């Protein structure tokens, strides 16, 4: 997750050089900003949702390599999030089973 060149090459291979429309970074590891940016196509979206993210590294890194991407920061809150989460569990038996196995007594 921290090797920018390897990530870029692999995403390029998997997308036939098109790169990713959206990159979602949730890894709790430092120095993943540039690999995420390099995986995105021009005008792509990179969504950072990790306490390990350095937004200085992300902004300066994107500028330094000339990457024209939009970057978003997740804050962990969305209106009606609890209702949405419960509805997902109710409507998806597989997800409910996993949830119960992990969190039920």
C-alpha cells in the first residue's frame, strides 16, 4: 500500500491504462497518500478515510507529480447513518449472519 510505483503499474495493468475513476483509501498505514493519487486517472476522485492520512503529503504529493485529482476527506458522519446501517442488515441475510457471528453473544 505504500509502494506508489508498484500500485500505479498494477492499477494500470488491471484497467488497461485507464486508471481508477475512484480510489478509496481506508488503510490505517502512513505513506499511502501518493500511491492512492497515482492509482487515480486524471480528474479522478481520491477519498481519504483514515487517521493515518497526512493531508499535507496528499496535497503536496499531487502537486509535485502533476496529478489533477479531486481529493475528499471522510469524517465518519452521515445523516441517518444508523437507519441506513440497520436497513442494510435487515435486507441482507448474509450481512446479518456475518454481523451476528462477529458481535452477538
